[in-house]
């Protein structure tokens, strides 16, 4: 069930909002979503909305991109790193679920 929802969300954001996912984080997103509940999906969508709005802080990584971090459950967080491209799209190159 979650895989269908995630795939719809990814397709929507790729087509309508010009968000591009690298293969590695896309694979991680699809792998992880099977083990989480609706709060995972809502957090994922919230992060995509925040990226679209241009929110985020410097990622301080070799890509020199931006990052969005949101709490997921009591002791976990979801992090996505992205770069805005010259054509106005957003390229998501990193995804991680981790402990606080």
C-alpha cells in the first residue's frame, strides 16, 4: 500500500513540480517506505513541499547543496539533500532515516 502511495507522490512531484530524484535516494525511499506507517508518507510529502518552497539549510557536504530535516517519530528523523538546478528544477541526491 505505501509503495503505491509513494510512487504516486514521486511521479506527481517529478511531473508537476520539476523535482528530480537520483537513483540511489530513490531506491532508499522505496525500500524504507514499506516499513513505516502513514506518518512516514506525510513527512516525506512535507519535505517535498518544503523543497519546492526553497526552504532548507546548507548541507555542508561535497555536493554543496541544501538539506531538509524533519522529525519522524520520537527518536528518528528524515533528511533529504538537494540542489536547485539552473533550469529551476530541484535535484534530490541524498536521503536518510536516522536516530537523533
